[in-house]
C-alpha cells in the first residue's frame, strides 16, 4: 500500500510538471530561464471583491488573493505555477535561507547535466579522499551529511537524491566540485542562474546554505521553485519518500508531508540564523478537472531546533490548504 501511495505522489509531481508547461504554452507568464519576473501582490494591498473565492468558470487564476489564510511565519509567498503573479505576506528583506540553497544547487546541476524524469542515473562520480574527510568533519559537527567513502562511485541522480531528501551538506560540495571544478566556480554559476531567473534579492555564498551569507526572500525562492519544478527529474526526486544510495543505504526524505493535501515537495531547512524555512509544492484539481501546481514558501518559522522542523512542515501545509480552500480544490 505504501509503495502504491509513494508511486502516486511521484506521478502527481511529474504530471504537475506537464501542467506547468501547458500553462506556459497557453500564454501565461510562467517563471523560467529567460522569462520575465511575475508580478508581486503584497498582503497589505486592498483585495478586490472578486477575490473571495475562485471563479466557478474554467479559467486559470492569474493571481491569488491577499486574504488567504497565512501561517505563522515571518515571510511568506505563494503562486500557482504558470499564473504569472506571486502573492506575499510579512517581511520582504533578504534573510538566511539554510538548506533551501540546495534547490539552486540541484537546479544548476540539472541544467548542466540533464536527466530524464525517473529512468536515467547520469554519470558516475568518484568520491575523493577529500569528500570522505568532509563527510567525517560535518558529521562530527552535527551537520546534515550523508556517508560517503573514498573510492565510492555514486551516480548524479543518487547524489541529487541525497542532497534533496536528506539535505546532505557534503553532497552539495561534492556536486559543486564535480560540476564546476571548484566550489567558488560553482557559486559563480549559482549566482549567474539567480540573475537570469530574476532573483534580485538572492546571493549564494555556499552551495549548502549553511553559511549565513547565503540569503534570499520567499518571493525569490518561489520563482526558483517554479523554474526547478519545470525539470521532470527535479520534480520526481523531491517527491520521493526514501531512496537507497551506496554506502549510506536507505535515507528518508525530511519532508514527511509528502502525499498530504496534494503535497509533492520540495525542500525544508533550518539554522539558528534562518529559523524554519520551507518551499512547498502541491498538485491539486480545480473546477473543470484542471490540475494546478501550488508553490509557496515560508521563512522564519519560530522555535528551537527540537520543535521547529514539525512547525515548519505544518506552516507549509497550512499555506497550501489555505490556497486549496480558496480554489475549491479537490
């Protein structure tokens, strides 16, 4: 039963990618490489009378209202992929984003080394002695890391799975070195990608998000997530509940909300500087049988390290369900 449920979640995620592409083809101003940035609607704006609920007509909404139920976070943003507008609530300044940085790491890797949705492993990467030493160092320091050993061969997909599911800081560095030859060169690629995507308040100083200098906004991370979910491989990976990788074996997705309220990803994070952070995606059906992909972000969820993860997951789910109620989604 669990395997059928998990397969259904992955299928929803990959199917949602097709929905995003269809929205873009129909003339909506979706977000992707080379596209113009969508409009941003602030919650302080006065909503029109027509935003009390979604239209019963089979029309794709161009924006979400500012009156949806917002969770308890410092900064929030949400959109419908392909709608062309992002609705926000709370503060707007750039802040540390913790492991959400790994979305851009994966985005750059998949742009440089594309993979098919589920069938392609990609080239093998040989783990160096330096990679193995970094794992031991980060694990000893209590950082999020996935075990590797010198001489191990891990495929591109397996490395991305460990990066996105278990939030492995050491795999972010391994992938950066593999892709660009050095972490500094890879950071240049990350920041260039951010510029192309119109992420005007985003700056990457490390590929894992552990460094407090890696900053962004909820709006920028929603823009990135829309672009990243346009990759079938990215969408399939973040929807996986668990994977098996060499040496480390079975690893679980830290996003335990998968399959709840249509949630199909994407990434959580936490540091003392960032508080709880999450970018969430949910695939739901609206009037007329049309599937839409909700993508939102919550920043600065309060709480200590022992409770903040669950609070962050709850905040992401609350954001999604607020949108779903307005849409009348099933």
